[in-house]
C-alpha cells in the first residue's frame, strides 16, 4: 500500500527513505563539512559521518543508483535520472559543492532526494516487472497513463466528487489489482471459474456477458451524462442520447452545440486487459483506447459529416486513464466556459478543468465499485452456491 510510482498509494515507507534522506542531507552540507575532513583518506574514514556516508554509498549502489566519478554528464537537465553517486569520498564535496545554495545544476537538496528516490523505485519496478504476470503488466501499463490516480487526491467539494467508504474500498482494491472478494470461486451470473489466486476476478466482472447490459451499461451512461452536465456548466447546449427525428437509432450518444460548431460525442469505457483486448494491444500502454477511438470514428464520422458537425470519441479505461481526445474535449469545454463568462480568469479556467477531470474520475470509480459490489454479492464459492445451483445436494 505504500507509495510507489506504479503500484501503490499513501506515503512512502520511512525505512525505504532514510538512506536517501541522509545522503541528500549530507550532500547539502558537503561544502561546510569538507573543511573538517582530514586529507588522508584512511584517517578520514574513521570519522563517524564519513563512515556513514561510505556505508550509504554502498547501500544505494546495491539498490541500483549509478555511481559516477567527476561531474555529472548532463548538468543542464535537472530531471536527469543519470548517476547521482560520486564514486569516492573526496569527489563527494566537489560533486555537491554548491547544493546548499539555491540551485546547483538545477538541483536543490530536496530535489536531489526526489531524484534518487525515483531512481531506486525505477530499479525496484524493473525487478518486479520480471516476475509480474501478463495481467499485472497490463494493469501497471494502464496505470501509467494520465488520470488513474486522480481519484486518490480529488477534493470532495461537490456531490460528484464524493465517494463513500464502501466504494472507496472497492476502488482501492481495484487500483491495486486485488480481487474484490478473495473467497469466491465462481462468477454468480455465468458460472465462470476464477483462477486459483482470484487474480482474474475483477477483470471477469468488467467483461462478463451477463453483467454487460446492467451495471456496465450504467457506468457508461453515468459518464456520458456527466459529460453533458459539464457541457451545460460551461454554457454549451448539450444533450444526452438525442432522439432521432427519423431514420436509424444508431447514433453517437452525446451532442454539444458550440458557437458555430456542433460536436457529436460517443462515450466508451474499456478494460485494458480483458482476454479480447489482450489480443489487440500487444503490451502497448493506451493501445486499447486507441483501438476503441479508431473503431468509434469509423462508425460515427459519416453520421457527423452528414449532420454538419464533427465527431469526437470520449474513451477512458476502467482504471481512469483518459484518451488524449477526451482531455482535449474537456479543455475545449473549459475554453468555452471562459468565452461564455462562466469562469472569469485563466486561473479559474484551470480550476474548471481540474474539477471536471476529478468529477469524471470519481464517477467512474463509483460506478466501478457498483459493478464489483453487485458481482461480489452474486458470486458463488465452490462449496456452497455453485453446486446448489446445479441441482446437486450439498455434502456436509
Ligand atoms: Zn460471469
């Protein structure tokens, strides 16, 4: 549960951070402590803080932080994740000579700690990647996009951004890749048997044919309708599922009348690692959304053209990763809000944008929780309901 770049949230473990924090603090003070260090290296090593620095150097190196002698290779780039450890004690003070000042090569003491932490976590993630299953890899890749972690830090300032404790529990388990219920063995609706460790349970609930027309459709509708709510908040005339005057019912599910421009939209939610999606995506992050948008465009662009408008597919993954077109659409709404006088400054426009993204993320997670909760209530375990359902008497 501790904070990790890919799988986890909360705060970092202090045991993971203490060595890095000591190193950064020593680097900040390097210019001042150097004058007390005797020039003879063997004598210097007997000093407690020099000895501690040498120990930490070894420890950080074992965690995967690269060592380097001399100056940093690319000192112009502050976010450079290159080597951070000067290889000898003497080079230490030269390397971090001015770090206690405002900036040294764009790096302050706090930033140094963050940079080294990032390097250590990247190395840990690379280790875990080697032993991860296919499903875990796809989940991690999906979480790497823009949006999945928004619900963790959204401020509950409106009805749309409030999430109940129960929904939060399901959303958090889903985010961490844990099964919603570790004890059930079968899907209650279609009888699908989960893997022994229940790792495919959440994925099955997201694509089970029996739930597809129920809670899964409700999630889609809730997101699409909230898109229209955001449109109206921005002063745009928006309609959800506009009825056709005549002809086929097959049409995009939203329409937005911007000034001098009509935009047809269609909302779609995809789970990145359903068995059918895995065949399409081939381990490319976001590829499942790309293919969804491509399909929607092919389907609806002729309709939009015929009706004198444009078309945009609003695709989001079940973890909340937004497709680029979805974010562009929300940005367009924010600009429209500024033009219509709903928001009055650039700062307020940005707030409108952040609020819109947060509301959509929370609504998605609430609906995810609803799906998982309902499925768990209906689920069966091998020793009870499943046999009973098939007409076999339970053995006692
Ligand atoms: Zn099922």
